[in-house]
C-alpha cells in the first residue's frame, strides 16, 4: 500500500510542484481564460502542461496546497522513499 505525502506543517496530503526554467519537449499545454467582469478583460492562471515527452528544468519548488508552505525537501524525501 502506498502512503500519501504528508505536509510536515499541517499534515495535508495535497501539494503543487512549480517548475521554473523548463525545457519541455513534445508537450501539450492547456491555458484556461476566465472573464473578469470587474477588470473587463480575460484573466489567465498560466499554461498547464498536460502531457510531455520530457521536462528538463533548472529549479523546482513544491508547495503544500493547504498551507502554501514550501515542502520541497519533504516531497523529495517522500519521492525517494517511494522509489526505494
Ligand atoms: Zn501544509
């Protein structure tokens, strides 16, 4: 049985990984546009990679979805534990 990742700060199991400086090959990206009535223009949360052949990146950061703290080290440790 696989164990979920647990945030060391708030014990939540959901996290988001943000990759910067990516070199992405063969990717499919999705960008969602939401009409902002007050601003009178479309807003976008940015493009999301749905699928890719390979992603090379310079830096990555993991954030807990619940408390938004940096959980990069905890996620790395979790992934190593899952692999081993
Ligand atoms: Zn948390």
